[in-house]
């Protein structure tokens, strides 16, 4: 178990290093920030001062090393537009994003899990077909289209809910529902195939052959085993809580991290983009690590198999 | 066991062909069994889109950038407009149908080229991992894991923050969507193909690795790869239209489906058709390709997820 854990943590660290390096490469090497921020007509002294301020005049490997040290210390620079610490600028948006992504996660699980299980249990009946049709629709309707259509119905025609902003809880309803519905489709589909996989296993046949009631077979043999692969997708969803709402936040003018990111990209505010990139990377890696550890606890088979696979 | 003698299962003899209803019915049944109606509709739509993409210039009734300030915000024909502008006009009097046609063309071309790039990158890395094994494979697997751990949208936004959005760079960026899945699949398939007799045979005949992989293994795993590329395609369309919707993808005066929805949303109250036409095009197209992809997967390779 210890070896399994260490291996997983090592992998997570490697991934974090890769993400940090990727952020460095993307944000530092692909253009000269001095020209982008100051414009090509700025006086040469201004360029000099800017480069000195941001450490852009040093050799690239020094910049890379310093960058790593700074990231490790949590020093991620100031927003190049409004001068405040980028970490603070991003940090103050996080609660607003969580205010819609957490309830959305709840909707996704509350609809997606049961729908997937039911579809698998009634495979190839009209129930399954209906659920899968809705699920495919959820996959193929982009969230901004669903969001705008919901806004058109509930805000423009019926006038029940506001179409944009964040003043009251009513403003959170449409973005939350939009994200919840799209995500539920993903979970339903994934749960269904996990469940079908389990239902085809010999131990399910054994359990029903020894005379267990079908609902008991499902409850104590099928569901726990199907829950294991489903953990992966839930881990991914938890990891994307912080920045999974880029499009939906923009549709409904919800001032969360996602909308901040879109504005920062449009304004080329590199420090803010970088903080969000690292934040997303860390939450994703953290969530994946948590899922891996949970796997190890829930399913002892994996501990052994993965070690033997030797990767 | 008794032999089943339902008419439909018997070989069609002249006697049956003349009068039996069952034979023809089962033939029609067999046809729809092989080609479900939904798949036929999807294929029809994809064909239509292909025609639009190829013939956009000749089909579009107007220049997609032509302004007509006297004909602003005219509703489409089924909402009280006229056939002069079948899908209405936008706030600058541009013909929505013409813009839609050009948008479909640009969005599809981007999605097609991107999927092609993802295929080349993914298959190359997958094959490299399968050929070298050991260290090289570990590094490639690590890259795959890192890519899979990050939502692609966030990476794309970070890259766009710096490079800005030229159509060329944007297409290449989209081309990196999904490479990790294709790399993973082609690595697995190549490793198992390597064990097969035909690979050993050509290797023993002295073929170079490039020849073995390109001429023998690739054709043998192509059907599975094509299925997974088909399933990748609609996702690229959604990603491209999402980014263009945010104003960070295809830039005006160029137009794309997401781009149209993006500015159409300002007129959601007064002129919803500007937004609805491209939305419908996105949904029906991605749905059709998904249906086709799922069907191909069930038919050719049920092991893929």
C-alpha cells in the first residue's frame, strides 16, 4: 500500500511539474510580453524597465529556475492590468464559481447516476433508448446553446428568472441547471457502460445462480463494483469545479473564475491566466490523486495489479 | 431441435417471391436492421453538409459580408419574413442564410483539418511508443497522462492568450484536441498487431520498421482508428464553436457557427433567429456525426468506448 501510494504521489508530482513547465513555455516563450503589453511603439526605455521589472532580461534557464522557485513559494506575480496580486484577483472569484459548480455537481450526480444504472438494468428496452437518446443530446448540444435556449424560454418569454448577473440566488439558477443537465448526460452514459461491464461478469451470474433475488444481486454485487470506474469520472468533475464553467459563466455574465479567464485571455493578462492554469492543474491532479488513493482503499485488486503492471 | 420454417428465413424461391408478404417484409426489415432509419437520416444530413462545404460559394445567395442597411433584422420566412432572405437578416442587414453557409464551411474545414492533425500526432506518438517501448514509451505515456489530466479548453485559452487568434494557429491548436486518446488507442493496437503473424512475416522478410508500421499495421488497425476519429470530430466542432462563441476563436470579419451564436445572443429578444440558425446547425451536425460514429463503433468494434 505504501509503495502504491508513493508511486501515485510521484506520478502526481511529475504531472504538476509538466503543467508548470507547460505554463512557463506557453506564457514566456511564445511572444514578447513587453511588446504585447506596451505596444510596439513604446519608447525603448519603457521596454527596458518592463523587462527588468518582470525579469525578462535574464537567460531563459535562469527565468525557468526562478519561475519554479516563485511558483513553489506561491509568488505568482501581479495582474499586469490592475497591479494587484494575481493570486488575490483569482482567489476572490473562486467562491462565486463554486456557488454554481457545486450545486451543478449535485444535479449531475443526482440525475446522471440513477439514469445510467436504470438504463443498464433495462438494456435495450425503451427506457434505455430514451435515456441514451437524452444523453446523446446532452453530449451534442453545446452548453452555450442550451444556456441561451433556457435563457430565451425562462428569462425572455416567461420572465421567471433573470438572464444574467449575480445579484440574487435566482441569478444562479439558470447557469447551475445548464451545467447540471450537460454533465448529467456525461455521467449517465459513463455509468451505464460501467454497469453493463459489471453485469456481464461471471460473479454476477454466480450470484443469481445461487438464488439471490435480482435486486439483491444488483445492490450488493453490481452497484459496488460499478462504482469503482465511475469514481474516475467523478474525480474529473471534482477537479474541474474551479474552471469547468468557462462557457456557462460567460453566457450568464456570472463573475466567476471562468469569466475572469476569458477576460484575461482577451486582455492578455498573463499573470492571471497563469494562476488559473496552475490552479486548474493542481485541482485536477489533486482530484486524480484522491481518486487513485480511494481506488486503492476500495479495491485491493488494483493495488496489486498496478504494481505488477510495473508502470 | 426443430428446424425453423418461418417464410422469412427460407431462401427466396420463385413461389415465395410471387405472393408471400413475409419475404418482402423481412427484406425491408433486414435493410433497416442493417441501416437504422436514424443512421440514414444522419448520413443524409452529413451528405447535405458536405455539399454545403464544397459548394458554399455557389449555394450562398448573397455575399456573407454584404451589408444592406435598409433590410436590417428581417425575420425568416416562417416568422413572417419573405423568401428574399429565407432565414432573415442580422443587425447590419447581412443575409443569415449566406452567413450560415459560410460558417458551416469554415467550422467544418477547421474541425476536419484539426481531426487530421490529431490523427497524425496521435498515431505517430502511439506507434513510437509501441516500437521503442521502454523509456520512450514511458515518456509518451506520461505526456498522455498529463494531457488527459487537464481540461483542453483551459490549455487552449492559455495558448490563445499569447498567440492571439489567427485562423492558421487556431486550427493547429484545435488539432491537439484528442491526440492523447488516439495515441493511447494506436499504441495498444500496434502492440497487439506486432504479435500477429503478418507483422512477424514482413519483419522476417527484412522490411524496415517504417514500412511495417505504415504499410501493414496501419491498414490493419484503420477501422478502429476511423471510428475513434469520427467520435473525435463532433467534439472538435463543439470546442471550436465554444471558443468562437467566447470571441476567442475565429475572428470577424471571418465567421463560424460559434461566432454567429456569440453575436446573435445580443439579439436574443429582438431577433432570436440570428442565434437559432447556427445553434441548430451545430446541434444537428454533431448529433448526426455522433449517431454515425456510435453506429460504426457497434458495427466494427464494440470494444471501443
